[in-house]
């Protein structure tokens, strides 16, 4: 696509970005440091200049960490206010439970998914997601069978003592090397979220909804971008739906609104029978006018529903997201790609850890790039080899 003075790219000079991280027990400060590194990688890959300011938490903001960032090329500059909507304290509480407790609760949740038909719905939406479901089951069963086999092999009182010891050793090995505790806590949390069993989580979603309401009423930004990674997209979807219900018609003119899902886990929850509130939220978002909605997925990422439209999969009316597929091998240097392909969790985090090469998807340019999300071409067609915009800026067109 080429641009003329009559059809300039809709460059954004000032953006407000609200980010809800996924189920990863990192503090908001750690997510801030990660995004600063990402902006540095973006600047290096695209020939840009990046500057960031220190992050600060204001007393009235609650679980929100805010900072400013700027990316600039030879003929453009975009400033972004980035607000990280944190909920890591809830994850830390989950992960502090003992491994036997999580194994018992997680096993009950996974068995319930089989019993109520959720696993069959997962298969219908994207069969590869069942591989993610199977991983903790395989670790638990393998540990149990390893212990039983060891006990039978030794026999007698020695076998009775050795069997449980081997099972515990295998469980702890699975925890250390395959993140068993994280996997089990994730499923326990998912079940509680679907059933609305955590009042403190409802309060956090309500807090996020107020952030969205305030963002949509801003007059000093041209675009508001809501970004949810993994399970964070579930919280963000419910928060956006609540904001749309509470404040359906903010004063106009106002900033553009865009919703971006990165490796979204919305269907993980919404396909559970008890998740009626989330399905209602997806329906409200699907019916929202003037909303740019994008979802990025990767075939390498077993923790997302690759290429699945959540609106269509749930049989809801309205318009689903524009779905884009990313390929980590094309966006990373060789060493980084080797690390990603060996780890399921690294592959799921690749959306937010930055690129080492120019690619149509770049987290740093979503946060602080010149393109209007969902309207302008992707960065590989918008930004030239020297970091210059491929078409005239809005200022130049005027």
C-alpha cells in the first residue's frame, strides 16, 4: 500500500495504554522494566530513539503503575502514558499454597472440565489447547506411577517407604523444571474466576473498569489502547464491558479506543459452563461501536487458542476481533528463538518480551509507535529502513 497526501497514515502523537499482564507473578515494577527493555530492542531494530521516565505509583491509583515513554524517528515522535494494571498480589497468594494442596485442587478442576464437557469444547475451538491441559495431568500421573513402580520393584517395607518418596521427588522435579505449581494454580484460578468465587478479584476488575472510564474521557490523548496478555485479557474484557455499561456515551470528541489481546485466554474461561458473566462481557464488547479489536496468536503458543475467534466460538452475535498470527522464529534472533522453542511458557510470553528483528508485530510499537492501532498499516509497511514514516504525517498532510 502506498500513501498520498489525500490518504495519509493516521499517525498518533499521544497515546494512553492500559496493560493488564497475564498470570505471571511479576510485580508491576518488573513489568515496567520488561517494557523498558522492549522499547530499547524496538529502537535498535527500527533505527529509532527511545526515552522512558521513571515509573511511579500514585496513592489514589491503587494497583496501577504509570510511566511515560517516547519513540521517535526522523520525521515523527509518539509519546505514550503507560499504565500497568497489576494483580500479581493475587497470583502470589495462589502460588504460596503447598504443592499437595494445589495438586488436589488442580486435579479436581481438570476432572471437572472432562465431566462438564469443557474439554470437548476446547477441542472444537482449537484442539492443540488440549496439549496444554494434558501437561499437568501427565506430570501428576507420571509421578504417581513412578512411585508405584519403584515401590513394587523394591517390595516389602522398603518399597512402602520408597514409593511415596519417589512420587514426591518426581513432583518436585516437575515443579522445578516444568512449572507444575504454576500450571496447577493457573487452573485453580481459572475455575474460581469462571464461577465468580473471589470477591477480591471482582473488586480489582471494578478498579480496572474505572481506569477505562477515566481513559475514555481524556482529552490530551488521541488514542486509548487496552492490552491484555493471556488471562489478563479475561480481566480486561470484563472490565471493558463494565466500563461500557457504566459509561456508554462519554463526551465527544474523544480518543479512539482499541482493544488488543496477546495470546488471549478468554476462551479458556468463557467455554466453562459457569462463566456466564464473561460470555456476557464478550457479547457487550462485540457489540461496541467504533472499537478496534485485534488478537495476536501464535501456533507455537500452546497456551492460546490459535486463530480462534472468541465471538464465533461462543456463538455470540456481533463482530469478533481481527486475528493476526505471529511466528516467533521470524521476530527473534537465533539464540532467543532456541530458548523460546524449548519452553512452553517462554513461547507464551514472547508477545511481551520484545523483538530482535523488524517484524509486522512489535510490542514496543504497539505501546509507543506512530500507527493507529487497527487502522494504519503494520510497522513493517509504515516505517522505512531509516525509521522514517513511509507516508506523510498528519501534520504534514494538514
